[in-house]
C-alpha cells in the first residue's frame, strides 16, 4: 500500500491541510491573540473561503467528464 503522505501532501489531501490550517489558526487566535469574537469569526470565515477555493482547484477534474453511458 502506498504512503498517502508521500510526495505533495497538498495535492493528495487538500481537505486535510484545510482543516489543519483552520485548527492551528483557531488555537493561535484563542490563546495567543487578544481579539474580539467578531474579529476571530471574520478571520475564520475568510480563511475558510480562501482555503475552499484552493481545495476546489485541487479536487476538480481537469478532463471533461462524459455523460453517463458514454466513453471518451
């Protein structure tokens, strides 16, 4: 069985990286920075959108998908 973390982790597990970035950011904001709840929520929302766009780029097929029952 191949190691799933061999090579480019971002290309193989983009959602894992997204969750990890947001979790680390949440811990930093909770314990290391004095911000209001609104500021923390805004930062988390912006990172969620940016990371979701990046994840979509990595998981969207680049080749056209044929309709059901047809082959390329």
